């Protein structure tokens, strides 16, 4: 795993584009005794290396570098070259000649390699992110792959933990033409808040933010604008439900200024989620129960899994209680039986969908966890005093 100076020099010639001044690719490769013919470059960057390296001795820097080198030798089975290109940044030149199927630039293969390296590095107490360039058959163009890999990592904002960026010029040029978060997804996000599923809403928010990050990695301002729009939609919900509009608008302005000045992806997501939680609690406070920790755990579980088929036995096991004791305890503290509480949560979410979407009643029933639309209608009437169709008609009048 020690640095092979001939291979490192050859790799440097390739990624710098200076090989063309030295002579014929094949001749130089033979002269140096190198059998590898790389076509694509990936750049591995130790996350927050500058922060971690601060006040660390030289030996620490050496050791962490050796661990990254060990990771590539342990997890890359294809022929490759490597060379350090900066503090905490290593370029790997891959020879994909043996990759099957015939398409030589098989990005999923490279991503799997990166994930293996990341998993290996995780056990060493730090993490790495990766940028992947384009495949070039012409070795004299390999420096373009290197520059593309660097470009996909260049924005300091996106140097979060364990990220993988694949250079895609076409997608980069087409950014902004399509709304990435659909109206249906936004409704799903807000409906989780409406039923009091605070943690579930945050988990879904993070999922949407990660998708935005992958699509807008070359346009940070557009990414931030899309992310901010999601939080703004929750602000509107809070105001509609009686929140103080003046206070919320003031907080939004402060939050917007803070987010737009944030230069790290992970810190941006953390701040966004913290503000989301602050807003969500103004909605979910009405769902709060004075119950024991066990029943509170059951309520959280029900709200997070309400769309799934759920049995009393399953929730009792989650709480580590017998079915009989759990059923008795839950009804005594929550005021409803387990199944009635579950149906109430589902119907509360269905109400939000009826108010904010044009989905058919059958679609709404399925989306909130009812397998039988007729059963959904019967339960809806019991809770709301009218059918779903009549309820939708009443709010449209």
C-alpha cells in the first residue's frame, strides 16, 4: 500500500493533462512498467479534513491518509492508479476495461465501490465523500474526468458526510425546468405534521432535501430556494391554524437570512430541521397527551406507521407488554382503544387530503392506511358526522 512513485507520476501526468507534452501514452506506460489503462477518475475527499486536522500533529495526518489508502486497496478490485491531489483529497484513476456489461462507464459499479470505501472508512472514525467524472476512452482527455470529479465536489456547501456526486453535464444544464417536489409529496409532508407525527414529518423532509441536493448540486441558490419553500408551506399552515402571522413572518425572515448564509450542507439541513420542528410543535401541541412514557411511545409508533397494516399484537410487542395489559393501559390513558385511535389518526390525515387535494376518496383511503374504501367511509362518518364526499362538498361551498 506504499506509494508507487512511477504510478503516482504517471497518474499525475494523466490528471494534469501534461502527458501530451511528454510523448506517446503507450510508450510512456511501457517505459514505466504500468499495465493499467484508466478511463475515469473519482476523487475521494475526507469530510471536514481541515476542521479535524486543526491542532493535530503530523503523525495524525499521516495515519488518516494511510487509512484512506488502505480503504481503496481493500475495496477496489478493478485495476487502478492513485495519487494525492491535496490535503485530505485523493484521486483514483479506474481501468474499467473488464467491467460487464459492455457499456464501459457503468456508474452504478463505481458508486458501489465508493459505498464500500465509505463503509470501510466509517469504522475508522471519519468519513469521505466522492466525486465521479466522465468516462473518456482517450487517455489524453482523462484530465477532463478529473476536473469534472473535482467540480462535482467543489462547492463547499455540499461537503457533508458520505456524499457521492456524479458529474452529469446534461442534467446540470437542465436544472430548474422541473419542479422536483410534487404537490402530492408536499401534501404528504404537511399531513404528517397535521396528525401530530413530528418525527415522521422531519424524516420525510430530510428525504426530500436529499433528493433536492442531488439534483441541484451545481446550483446551491436554487437548492436553498426549494428547501425554503417547503418550510414556508408549513408556516402558512401554522398561520391558517391560528398562529401569529407577524411573529412567524419575522421568524421566517431571520431563518431565511441564516440559511442563505450557511455554507455547509449538513449544517443547513440541521438548521432547517430545527426550524421545522419549532413550527411543527405549534401544530402538534393540540395532539399532546398527558400519558405515561409507554403509551407515548405507542402513540408515536402509531403515527409513524399509520399507513401500514398494524395489529394490536405488533404494537404491544413494540411496548414490551402483553396484548391484554397494553390494550387496557392504552384505552385508560389515551381515551380510545388502539384501533379507534389508529382510525382517528388516519381520518385526521384523510381530512387534510380532502381539503387540499383532488384525489378520489378511494385513493385517499389507501394513502392513509385503509385497505377497504367502504370501511373508510363508515369510520369517517362516525368520526366526522358525514361521508368523505359530503365533507369535501361542504368545504368547497
